């Protein structure tokens, strides 16, 4: 299969995607001013929030003044939505700034805490969503009329119908199968429809490959898939996962997308260089970075690492001003070898997933990376057992890992010893590894088919 050279792929919106320097700062200032005045005048919730912080948007004249504006947290969003449901009869929050009758689509987060967060979209919100999807699809080298098989969970989740809406708007010949039909049906439909693009979470698409090999005669290397678009999990940027997916689908190029809450996603997409995800929406989203431990702001520059703070400039329904979503990122600003504009990110983890093991800060993805180095003997599926709330984990860390096939007791002992040694050497703490034969380890998935790496035992 011949891959297109990155530089031969045009941008969808060269002006919007390439903004930088003074021109970008002037646009950011104008859009932030408009947003802040709008939410202050149209939302008593924001007016009260800003008044308590001692800021008035009518006096907003510089980007530096934005640092004086209060953050918006997930808990505040949930409380605002609970209040609006009780007082106003809808779950879109007291921070809503449009007439409820203007909302023509609702989506929700997967509710990892048990209570989903809701997002309403006006026609203009959807228009910006679709613009960002067009920028992403153009960077993948897709053209209107290309077939795309959607194998994510549809339902009402933020990665479901909005993605299908973006595919249809761009002109992709959309096959809206979804993931709930099961992995074998996805494999069968890929064979029957021969899509150029397949979309899903990394863990589910890996499961499709394993099931198709083990239980069918379907050869997914020869069904015509050239592009794999993954989302929802950090696996899409792990070299071992990229290699497995690409090889399993016949050499297809793997792309990883990410959004920022409230920014009319997607706003980040990886490229053929596989060296981070490009920021593709500087005209639609304002991004800051802070130290989650101290709250101190960190400049977005090469090598910077911290929690992202998101503001979507143009969202009409329930805009989020300085929203702290818990995404920990590493920034790369050096030019990418692909030649496309946009500084890049690598996902470090989630603030609430960080564990402290023997004084070492560690994220589940770091442990999964150690496990993936032992492919093909291990599948890469893991569960980290936590026995108490909070970040502190007393060593040895309890880890479940799934074997490929059913190795003998001797082989399992060897794999266990090597993996425990690898974790000790790389992460500097001890782990007690329990191995399971393939398909015998209990896995847990969220509503959007995202694999849950941590298993709560409390």
C-alpha cells in the first residue's frame, strides 16, 4: 500500500490552522473579549462568578488580564447542571448563554464518576464542530466520497453522533455501524464494505483484530483499509499499539485524535511522523497550562508539561471559561517533519489517575508501556488494582496482565519475572504481576468503549 507524502496533503483551512504570532494574539484578544462580555451579560451564573473574582469583562484589554479570571472545574460544571435540572428543567447548566430552544443536539461524557456531564449544541456549535472535523479529515488525506466505517459507540456520547455528523458534513460515505454490534460484525462489515477509513478506540480495534484471526477466516489486512482513526485512549500514540493496528489492517496509517472540553472538538490530530498531536484550531480554542499541584501557570513552550486549561471561543450553549479538565500534556513546539503547522502534544495522563508509588509519580500509561514491550507474549491489556482512594499505592503494585494465547506454567513464570524486572528498572518500584490466559482476564469498558486500566478494589 502506498502512503501519501504529508507535504502533498493540503490543509482544509490554511489561514485558520496556520495562525501564529501577533495576528493570532489579536484574534485571541478579540474573541476572548467577545466571549467574556457575552457570558457576563447573558448568564447570571457567570456574572456572579466574575463579580466574586473582582473582574469585569468590559474592562478586558489584554491577554495578561485573562489570568485574573477564575477557573471552571468539573465539580462546578456538575453542580451547575444539577441546579439547572432542578430549577430550569434541563441538564445543560446554569452557565447556559443561549435560549434553550436553540439547542438541537445533546451529547454527554461517559460519566466515569457515575454522573455524566452534558453538552448542548446549537446549529452554529455544530458548524464549528464540523469545521474542525474537516480540518482533521483533510490532514488524513481523505476525500469526499471515501468510505468510512464508524466502529465507535454511537449512543449519545461526545465521540458518537458528533463524529458521524462530522463525517457526513465532510462528504465521507459513512457506514454508521457502531461498536455495540460486536467485534466479529465489525470485521465482517469491513470485509463486505471495504472502507478506506475505520474509526474506533484502540482497545476495541485491537480486539477486532484478535477475534477475526481467532474465530473467522476474514483477513483484515486485505479489506482495503488505509486509514485508522482512534480516540478516547492514550494507546493511539503508543508505538507498540500503532504497530499492531497498522500491521493488523494491512499497513494502514494510524492517526490519534483528541479534543478539549468545550472547544468544539476535535482540536488535536497526529500525523504520519507519529511525533505528537498537532493543534489544529488556534482560531477556535484558547489553551493555557498550569501546574496541577500549585496552580501556577506554565508557558506553552517546547518541553513544557502540565495540566491544560481550555476555553472555546465560540461555543453558544453553556460555554466553559478556563475549564480544568485534568489532561496532563507534554508540549512540543519545534517544527514537525510532516511540514504541517500547529504545535504538538503528547498525552502524559490524567490528573486523577496519577499514583504515588514509593515516592514515584506514575500514570497507568507508563505501566502499560512497560507491558507492551513484551509483545507478542502479552496482548497489552492490563488492570491495575487499587485498594484505597487517593494517589498513594503501597508497593508492590498489584498488576494483572493478559497473555497472548495460553502459555505453559514455565512460560508464565518467565514472562512474570521479566515484566516485574522491567517495571522495577524503568519505573523504580516493585510490582506483583498476575498473568491471565487470553480472554480470561476481566476487562472493563466505559460507555464509549474506553478500556479502564484501574480496577477499584475498595
